[in-house]
C-alpha cells in the first residue's frame, strides 16, 4: 500500500503534467491558428481530467482534496491563458 505522501506527490506531478500538456498544445494551436484543434484539445483534456479524478476517487482520495486540486488546476490554466 502506498504511503499518503507518495500518493499526494503523484497527484501533484500529474497536475503539473496536465498543465504542461495544456501549455504545449495551446502554443501549438496559437502557432497554426486552428479553432477546431483548440476545441478538440479542450474536449480531450476534459475527458482525461475526468478520468484521472475517477481514478483518484477509486484510490480513496477525499473529495475535498480532489476539488481543491481541481480549483488550483483551473486557476493556473486560466492565469496562463490570460497572461500568454
């Protein structure tokens, strides 16, 4: 069984990974200026994030922690999108 700190570390690394993928894809879409690609990226990331949250619930992580992480993820993506 994993220790709690290991599970939370993996959650943090996963969140950073999602943010980096979003940033890379966002820059690519800005480069090619394709609105259809942007919509596909947003739908794909939404599905991936939903699946990750489902797995976190199955792992026994509380809803409070999942929602706090979700809010932080949304804020970071919004701030990056707004300032870039």
